[in-house]
């Protein structure tokens, strides 16, 4: 604004005064926003600063006092007022901690990414995960397996101890189990963890878009499966040793293990396909959301849906089935692997590659061109 005044001395003094008043008003608002930031939480301060700064500085519009510039100054004699910048639209970037403002481009203030943007963000994420060292993938997968154990044990402990209510209303027990289980994916997706089921989609997206190689996909899938197994089994052993797999939790773990290892091979594969379709959509929605609340909603509904519909998730079964065997289920390790883990891993991989990665690449990426 000051530059505009200096370049156009023909502007009346009253307009120059109004410009100076506007600049003083803007500095006052900034000072008050800074005081509010120091006295409130970072999240609230960030929201207030963003809204206030956008209102004061007019977002992508260039605010200047009303009037008319000489034709030589504008080049076309157009009115001087609220107008879009032709050369470089203003961008306001506000950090809740230090109020950083820059002018580089338009601001995206939406709380949710568009589907194409989400797809390519997941492809980049899959490429980054696939290119990590083996030990990094193993560590993230192991921790994620433990998180799955936390969610599984929570669900077993609460849903398994509903007592007569569970017998009178089996649907209620299933609902409670499904409502509690998603806590594991919330922990995993917001802490940089890796599950084979998610990598089945994201790393496949990276390969389809040319951001990763098939050898990197094989490495990612193999190490993430191994890490998930180790993490889930370790947590199951810890739960059993610490005396947490008792009473209703023990009975529910045993019954689920017997049921899951009694499925025909084809049924297990199809249930696994439907399951990981839901899981990968939870990953998609979580990536689309820009705030923690949105990520929680995006994760909770698809995950609780597949659990309530009795679908098959390979990593969940890597905790639930060992927990059931440790609790006393009449199932051998060989039966667990051959009757459940193998068909469920196959079905989960099919869903990640075809139902999600290839499908959205056809919609937004390389396969659709």
C-alpha cells in the first residue's frame, strides 16, 4: 500500500490519510491477535489468527482505497478498488506459534482435500514408505502390530464381559466390539505406523504412478507382514502373561479363534477383500482430512463397519488368533496359518491393489489417461 502511494503522487491527500489509517488498523489487529495467541491454546489461536488475517488482508484480493488512478498508472484506466491481483495473487500463511505471513499463491482453507489430491498424497506416502530401510519398516510395522493388539484387547475386555446382555443381544456385543476396535488405526495412522493392509493400497498406488518399483513393493509387503506378526504376537503374549486374557475376554478370544479358523478358504478370501476395501477407505478418508477430528471420523466408521460385519483383517487376526490359542482354543498354529492367515492376506492384497489403488488410479491417475 505504501508503495502504491509513493508511485502515484497524484492521489489526493485524503486517500493517502485513509491508507495510513488502514495500515495502522491492520497493525492494531495483528497486535491484538498476537496477545490472544499468547493467552489461548495454539489450536484456538491458529483459528483466530487465520480468520482475522484473512479478513484484514482480504485473502486473494488486493485491498486498496477506492478512487481512480491516472490512465498511465493502470494501463487501462480501470477503477482502483477491490480487485484480483493479476501478477501474483496474495497468499497468507499463518502459523499459530509465530504468525508467519508470505505471499506466494492462493490459500487452500478447506478442511478436507479433494479426492484427486488425496490419491496422489497417498501415492507419495506409499513411495516414501516403500523406500525406507528394512529396519525402519520393521520397526514401524512392529509398533503398529502392538497398537492393533491394544485395540483388540480393549474390545475383548469390554465386549467379552457384557455377561447376560451379550447372550440376550449378540448384536449389541458385536456393536461394542466394533465401536472400540478402531482406536488402533487412529494410533497407527497418526503416528507414522505401517500395516500390511494399508501398504497393499498405498505402495500399489506408488508403483502404478511410477513412484516406486515392484522390488520395493515386495520388500514393503514382506517386511510389514513380518513386523505386524511380531508386534501382534508379542502383545498377545504380554496380555496372556499379565493376566488380562481372563473371564469374558478369554472366552470371546477362544470362540473367535475357532470361528475364524473354521471358514472355507473361498469365504475367507472374499471376506478379506471386503474388509480391506473398508480399511483402505479409512486410510483414504484419514489422509483427506486435515485435522485430527476429521481423521477420527474418517477412521472410525469404515473400521467399525468391517468389524461389525464379521469381515477378515489379516493384521487383526495376527493378534486375535494367537491370543485365542494362548487362552486355550483347540487350534494349532498350522491350522491358524493355513485356514486363516494365508487366505486373508491374499484377499486383503487383492482389495488394496484392485479395489482401491487401481480403481482410484483409473479415476484420477495414470490408468485413466
